[in-house]
């Protein structure tokens, strides 16, 4: 299997993350990619190639102009206000129900307007890393659109929490959504996105919620107890023309392979019935038993079975990296899944 990866992901490496009221070393950090690349080399999974540069057209089909302008200029505006040595930029308030959703002029207000949480810092060079992750996704997508059975987009930072208008959950641009849109623009009539990250892909779901041409199917920790809390319930089925093309499989804390495998079987059947021309996998490995921020209990060998189950769909398949924070085993688990697919 071909992997697309960029060295520019290192440009996004905040010094700290706000978690439960204190600053901790970021869970989402460059060592994640190192772990995966070293396992790819060790197992001779296949070549690792750099991305091509893509223009902003496909990104603009998925995200609003105000969000993109904000992400591109946020650090400059923040540092103009708080100085070049300002700490990584974070929001401190939000426009909740009953308030006005109008973009403020001041930079602190803009952070409040565009961020969906306070865990996702922006540094001087974050935007360059974010753009490289999209290039990684689109380069891998192109290979699959051009006839390869599969490719692995080793994106960092991840993307599935980013909506059309908001960033957060370590995500800025929704790499998987942009890739799905690329398949559509390239002539695929139906695209399915299967999201196996531990966290619900609220961004991807929202982007395609009213569309029948891109089905979103997700297995994730139940929103009653799990970030991002406000999406991911089983009754979220899509809306308007998109009704019937969204499927959520929320799972309780402690879920092991038996219940996970059963839910995955149902999810795969939904996609089989849909009959997509292309499949995008939002590939999170934070369902692992030793993940430091998650509560599912999958074991390393279970990822081989997930890969095998995805392969049974027999569709052109693009893997797009999302979460996974047990860094020591991240490479093993990721490559297990990819090898399960190829077996
Ligand atoms: C792409 C992805 O996996 N994003 C995950 C975003 C998680 N956001 C914060 C969740 C809360 C983390 N709390 C740390 C718990 C330590 N025991
Ligand atoms: Zn996750």
C-alpha cells in the first residue's frame, strides 16, 4: 500500500493542551506520525511519498470563506494584539443558545466564534501544517481515483471534528470531507465515509447531513459520556434530501471486540446496501485499550479484523488518518488495520 506523508506536519506542534483545567503536553503531537512511519518501514508496507500541492478550490467547497480567512490569519491577528511571544491562541468564551451568531471584529471574539472547544491551539506555523494535511489527503485521493485499489493519507493534524464553519478537537480542515468531495468532483456518484475514530466525526456528519450523495457512517463512544458530546446519537439519520444517509453506532465505555465487531458488521452492511463508487475511511486508532483519552477496549489484533471487514466491501478505498494517542502502539495498530485490508 502506498502512503502519502508530508514533513510539514511538524509545523503544527503546540507546547501544551488545555485538558481538565490544566495545561498538559499535547496528546496530538508529531511523534504520532513518527510511530506510524517507523512501523510502515519495519513491515515494508509500501512506499512513502510526499504530497503534491493542490489549490484551495476543493477546500472551499467544504468550508466557509470566513472560517478559512480566520484560520489563515488567526495567528497574525492574535500576535498583533498579544505579542510575537504570545502563547498558543485559544478561545475563552462561546456563542451559546440565545446569543447572536455574528462574527466579531476583535480577535479574541473571533476565536470564540470559530472554535468548537479550547483544546486546539493555533501557533505561528499551524496553517502551513493544516494545508499540507489537505495536500496529503488529496494526493492519496487522486491515486485511488486514478485506479489504485487503496492509498493511505497520513494526515496530521486530523480533520473529522472540523465543520463547514468551526475548527476544534485537534482539527482545522476536514481532510476526509475534502477527499470525499474530490471523489464526487471526479465523477463518483456515491461516496461513503466510514469513521472508526473513537470520537464521533461531528464535522463530517454536519457537512454531509443534508446530502444523499455522501453517506456518513460512524462507530464511536456514546455522546452521553464522550467528546464531542453534542452529536453522535443513534437517531441522527440525516435531514431533507440526506435523510437515511447518515448512520451512528454509539458504543458504551469498555466496549470490546465482541460488541464492536457486531456494530461494525451493521455499519458495513449499511454501506454495502448504499453501493458507493468510493469509500473514505476516517481512520482513528483511539479505540485502543491503552489510549490515554478514550474508553473503548480494542486490542492490537482487533485492528486486523477491522481492515478485513472493510476490504469485504470491495470498493476503491482511501484511508485518511484521524486520531490515536497511544503513541507506542499507534504504528502497530495502524499498520495492522492496513495489512488486514490488504490480506
Ligand atoms: C481527532 C481526535 O481524535 N480528536 C479528539 C479530540 C479530543 N478532545 C479532548 C477530549 C478530552 C481529553 N481529556 C483527557 C483525558 C485524560 N484522562
Ligand atoms: Zn478521536
